C-alpha cells in the first residue's frame, strides 16, 4: 500500500508534460504548444498520506485574448482557438523582434464572421500605418511584412455571430540594408539623391547628396531603405552606381 502511486493526471489539451513516474515525491512539469498560455500550476507533485493525490489540479493550455511576444518567431491565436471565439472581444497582439529586423506574418487558418475584423499596424501601436484590415478569410495566402521590428494587431468581434478564428505565424525577416557608392556625379545642388531610413513618409532622412564627390557608405537602422533621385531641367551628368547589401 505504501508504494501505491498517484493516478495518471493526464495531459492538458494543446500541451505536454515531462516526467514519467507517479510515485510519492515524483513531479510532473507542464508546458503548452506555441501560442497557448499555461493556466494553473506548472509543476505538480505526488503527495503521500492516506490517499495518494497530486499537489494541484491538471493545468490547462488556453488561447487568450491578446498577447505580447518578443521571440524571433512564434504563433498568435484567436481566443479559444481552435474553438470559436466569443462575442464582444477587443484583443491586442504586440510583436517585437530585434532592432534592425522586420517581421513577416501569415495565416494558416483564418475565418472571421461578418462584422469581426483583424487590423494589422506597421509599428508598435495603433498610431502606425495600417498594413491591412481583414475579415472572412481574406488574410489567407498573404504574407505581410513590417518596415520595422514592431507589429501591432487588433482583433474585434461584435455581438452577432462568431467563427473559428485565426492561427497566425510570424518570423523575423531581413537585415539592415547598407549602401556603398561605386560612382557618383550629379549637378551640384540641383540634381539630388536622398536616402530615407524606411519609407519616405517616416521623414527620417539618412543622407542628401549631390556633386562629384563619392559619398561614404550609408547604413539603415530599419529593414527598408527608400532612395529618391530628383533632377532639374538643365545640366545632366553621368549619375551614380550603388551596391547594396
């Protein structure tokens, strides 16, 4: 009787445990699949005494409303996934990867009811430019790419119908571009090359050059560089050659 083990507590759906022994003093450690959060005790022990029992109930792996992630790759899930999400949700998902990288995000599952939307912003909050607004199954087959190391996603469900929701995969992408000038000759002060860090609307100019001196290399702090070349109506020159990596 003293050697009688605890009963097998089972395994949470969308998760697993390490540990194979259920004897007194043995422990099990639980983890969840990517995109799910463990709710309950991460580690439980088989207790002795008159009745063998575990120190805590079996934990659950849940897909919650919103998350903040900073791994180089991962998964975002709608609430309750793969079951239908509930009505009246307002969920925020924030992704941040290392500086100088971008983020790719795509949907392996995407089904929202009419009136429910997922909005994706190209930055760290809802003040950033909108990459897309999606409902129904409109995000399937697309790959969205950020221009910085942040993405901000907002999921809204109304008070009507629900659906199966979404499973999004994200990964970091790209490196910081570098430009090296191989040749440069433009009309000084009139024919101008300007290099922007990211899209031009960010208003972050890295360099403005003209004339015949070979410019030094330019290094972006983002994963996108915009080059704008503007000439006037008069003298022309041989122009420029740029190597980028």
